[in-house]
C-alpha cells in the first residue's frame, strides 16, 4: 500500500486527528515501504499467470497447438517413442501430460544429463515432433518463479513470504486509518472525488482503491500463504499431524511410517524421484494438490518372477479412463525398479482432484486419493487455491483476480506518489511519533498474534520496533544537544 494514507473523512471535516492515528500511520508507512515494490511484482506476475491458458498457445503456437484430425490419435507409447527419438539416448523420460483438448499437442518431459528438463511436443495424430522447450526457461515457469521467489531461490521465497505477511499489517492499518469517524459520510468515504488536485487527489484515490480491494487482497494473502516455502510447509506438516491436512490413510496404513519418515533438508532435483522416502512435492509434476504435497509416494512391490513386462503408459491411460478421468492430467513415470506411476489430476474444480499411484508391474492401483479423502483444512485450501489462480469459475474468476492484482499495483504506485510528494529532502519521511499515544492494546495484541502465527514475520516486527525506537532516541538526543 502506501507510504502514507489519507486522514479519515472526519479528520478532513474537523481537522482533528483521532488518538492513535499517527501510530497506525507509522506502521502503515513501514509496511508499505517494504511491500510496495514486491506488491508490483506480485500483481503483474500474478495477473500474467492467471491467464496462462490463453497466453501460452499464443507464445508457442507451433509447439502447443495442432489441427484436430478425423483420424484417431496415436497411442501414448508410440508418441513417447517419437519424443524419445528426438533427444539424446541418455535423456530419461520423467513425465507425460495426457491432454484432453483435441487441438493441443502431446507433451513429454525428459531429464537430459546436467540437471535440466526438456519438454518435447508431438502431434498426436501424425507423430511429428513439433519442437522442444527448456522447462525452466518456459515463459510461464519464469513468471511463476518470479511470483513465488523472485528467481532468487530460498532467500527470494522467504522474502515473498515476508511481503505477504506484512501485507496483512498494511491492510489492517489502511482500513483503520480510512474508517469513517462520527459525523463522516460513508458515501464520501467509499467514492473517489476527482476534483482535488495534487497530493489530495492521490490520497483520496489511494484510500478508495484500498478499501474496495481490502477483502480481495486479504483473500489473496490468506490463500497464498499455505504455498509458501517456510510457513506453508510447517503449516502443512501441522495440519497433517492433526489429521486436518493429508487424507486419512495416505501414509500407507502404517502409523509408524508417519513418524519414521527421514528428514529431508536437501532440495528436490534431478534423480530425486528415485530416492526412498520421497513425497509428492519431490516428483517432477507441474501441479500437485496441496493436500497431498507431503504424502509419501508408495513403492512398487517388485518385479514378479513370471509375468508380463512393465505396465505400459497406454495401459495407464486406459486405466485412468476406466476410473473416470479421460484426460487433462500428468503422469510421473517410474524412475527406479521400485517406482510407481503417479497420476496427478489438478482440475479447476477441487472436488474432482485425484492422485493415483499405480504399480509399474501389475498395474494395481496402490492408492486413489480424492477430494473427499482430504482433511477439513485441505478441502478449504483446495478451493482457495483454485480461486487464487483464477481457475474455479472460468474467465470471470480470471477477470476478478486480474482486477485485484492490478489494483494492488495501483495502490503501490499511488502510495509511492504520495510519499514522494510529502517526503522531505534527504530524509525517509516517516510519520512522526505521537507524544501522548493511547495504549492501543488491541493493536499490540494483533501484532503479537501475527508474530506468533508467523515467526519469520515476528522477528522482523521486533527488528522494526527496535530500530524505530533507537532512531527516535537518536533524533531526540540530536534535538536536545
């Protein structure tokens, strides 16, 4: 939000500032100063990613788009063979996307030596290889990594998590500063006045945009935090232990398995798919439902001494069709003799989500996890995720998400303009401290609660408070000397 927020309508009418106003303004200033540039990044990248289904075919039409034909599609194993022939022999297939749209190509992901991942696109009707793309450099993947971690790895992920948490402070203080006081008009508070010029115009515009977006911004933060790299992972583990997150029985039916899972601090990467003790988040899948991210992947019992060879990808597709999933899902291929086929179906409607594990030798379904198996927390997060990504109710959902995202960018821009106009030269321009500030116990309790729920944010709140106190004492000492 802004570096400063306009006074309430009551203040504008009477010229008085209510007790605690400058304290709230000061916290709003610090929150906005930190969040403002990151909010612009989040807003722009979020808007772009929201329209991924429309943008990607325009960016890669010769790879992703095909002309539907009257002839049947070639078998998935045949298409995989064509894709394999287009890459060096030592490139290992790790994922297949089973497309439901007749106008889209078949996609297979390989892991060549060196740790990269390469997508190969094949015409499903003719078997012609249409081209390749580096998975890590694909436009939407770059946009997604900017949105989640600024392309900076773990430090960037923590920074974006902090930005989301401080946005909660920014929203709370912004609403409190805007709230109409006695004698003020709600109509005047909710509608912009375009007559004033200069800084009053920007203040008014900023406050009105902020209040109209407050609920949407709060929803964005709340639905995005479960996916963060630090707090989100701990929250997922806590929800799982309380039987509110991962589906019941998702730990293979062995209660001891849950507590004996090895700790894994190393990042997932090439070769991770074959490690024992891996979980769904380690697999090379583009989308994994939050509820199953920490679920251990089962292992195939082993190759039978006598029997048919490994279950084919065509048989997996036929099997999924029999389970009621005709297409639109990804299959992580077995990476070791004990590996399984892992099917991840991540549709717009969370009620249809499926995660299926299939023995690579017998074709037996080892586990079929559906939305109804999720815990209460995971069911709520599943809907929040779908809404957050603009997937749940089509183009209207996308338009609402884009409006909120771009509105947050507008708040950052108008906040910067206001700060720049009021900022004294060679100073930060933070609002002055109140000499007779009220106790504001509710506000302090809220900050403490945020710090407890989000420990990383709690550390930064304490740091800001200490630095602010030291700076105030230093300025007071200078003024008295």
